[in-house]
């Protein structure tokens, strides 16, 4: 719940939406645009595949680690203030990426960039919901917000390819600077300050343990370090024990008593792990095995990106009309089929055949987002939907990180069979999360949470 904010006029509300959408554009596009740049980065900096994995994963892991904390901090200190800081840090990180002299400096700069990015998406959405108070206007604004995600996914590979071929890989980070400048100017000019009337408490130890769990797990996979995986498991046990006892936990573990919520979280990890592995591996395949230019690589990703853009609103309508099951089953089936087809890809696979596989993967991935969000917040009390959605967003970023980490652990056909297995899990979860038992657990979750609220909500 937000404190009352000055009500901007229609023109200013539109500019607020532009500022928030620009931040979403650059933070969302960054994943796809950087994947296209990886082969060029590897060649110029003589970087190993492990280094390239960290270029992607340090960004997504930092996002996953800090999304919830950034949202809670903005609720407490002021959304406009934190949003401005996020834009500034993201721009500084982008500048550092563009001038990085070594691969290690680039990886560090990507972490700084992600630190800023963690203050953009969750905070910008809170600003939009605070400014657009009339239900129909808010629905339209959030519709625009959702479309920006699709557009950024669609244009990222192509824009990246054009920039890389024309100006080199460093230009994919330059492009963020003018966008950040415009968004920052609009924020100073038209975005009102707002805070939550009952801000969420911050759980420092829970936050630290969550970061440790995610980073040690991904480090163990990328660096093939079994001891780090054991440390991750031990830290996870400590995290769960701490969260059960804490009066205002980092993640309210009672959420997981809802089968739809638990399934949505695992679905997000599996679907986005497949997506992360697909982007990383196919970017390297197209440019190092097929010797495509960056622009040609961007064009190869276009069927997938356009299908994501087209399938996402269709999935939203299906979820509204039929519930999440049809979208999840379709997503799992198409991603399984596409991953299975990729097991046969070699250096001579015809381009049209690749285009069909990319399109099928894109349709499947486009169908999965709406039911994840719907299932995550389904049955939650209104004042807990933001926290539930934040866990789903964190799961998405963690999934990408795990998928990219997997690319160094297994290769060739084994990787695509692993992606197919992830997609098959999505199908199984669709059946589990929409049955009678799941519906009963969903109906019980709101009374459970309202009967025993955490200390920060009382």
C-alpha cells in the first residue's frame, strides 16, 4: 500500500510511464543484446567459455539476489529516489562495461550494472501503480509495460547485431547511456515521490544467505566445484531454518503451502533455464560454428523473438479465459519439441529448418510468462501479491543463471536433452498445479497468511 502521491495530469502520467518503460527496455534488452556480443567479446579478450558464462550470469544472479531487497528499500526510502539511484548506477555500470580493458573488469562492471538494474524493474512498476490509480488507466499502463518486455526481447538481438557489426561489441553498452539520460531527466521532471504506508521490513541475514545460496550453486556449476555445491546445499538449509524463525522473513515460506505458487516458482526456474541455455549456446553456435555475422545472428533470433512477442498476449487471454493449464501445456510441449529438434543440429543444418525450431521455441516461451505470474499471485491476499510476484521474478533470473551455468557442464546433444527435460517438467507442473488438490491449497493460503501476518504487516 502506497502513501498518497500528488496526482499528475494525463500528460505527466504519460511521461511517467515513458520513464518507467525506458528503464524496463534497457534492463530487459540487456540479456539478449549481450548474448549476441559474446563471440566478439571472447575473440577480442581471448576469454574462455567460462568467462563468457560469467559475463551473463553475474548480471542475472545479481538481479535475482537483489530484486526483493530493492523493492523493499524503495518502499521505505522512496521509490523516486531509489529509481534515480538505479538509473545512475546502471548507466555507470554500462559505461564501465564499454571501456573494460580485461574480461575480469567486464565481469565486475556487469555486476555494477545489475546492481542498478535491480532498482529499475520492481521500483518502476511500483511507481506506475502508485501514479495510475484509476483501475482502467492502470490496466492500460500495465499493458504497455508488458508490451515493452516483448518489444525489448524482439529487438534486442537485431539491435545488438547491427551495433556490433557497425561499431564493435562495446557499443551494446553505449546504447544504454542516452536511454538512461532521458529516463533520468524525465524522473527528475515528472515522477512524484511515493512510499509504502507500511513498508516491508528488511531481513539482512536472510538476504545474505539467499545471495550465498544462489552464487555458490552457480559457481559450483560453472567452475565444476562439487564443494561449492555442497556449501550451497548447507547454506540453503541454514536459510530455510532462519526464514522459519524470523518475524519478517526475506521470503515468507508459507507462500509455498500454495501448490500453484510453488509450481509457478519451479516453472519459472525450468522455463528460464531453458531460455538462458538456448540464447547462450545458439549465439556461440551461429557465430563460431556457422560463421554468421552478428547481424545475421540477430536475424536468426528474430523468428523466436517475434513469436515471443505475439504469443505473450495470446497466453494472457487464455489464462484469463481458461486458467493457466492450456498455456503451460502448450509452452512445455513446444519447448520440449524444439529442444529435441536441436539435438540433431550440426554445422550444415539448413537455415529454414533452424528458423522453424527457433519459432517453435519462441511460441513456447511466449506462452509461459502469463501463467507463471497468474499462478504465483493466485489466492494471495492483495497486500502480499507484490511479494509473491517478486519471488517469481527472482526465480526467472535464477533460472537464466542456472541455464547458462549448465552450458559449461554439459554440451552437444546432452545439453538439449537437459533443456527438453526442463520443458517436460513444465508440462508435469501444469497438471499438478491445476488439479483439485492445488485448488484447495490455493483457497487456504489467504486465510493462513491473514491469520498470522508477519511483524511488518501488523
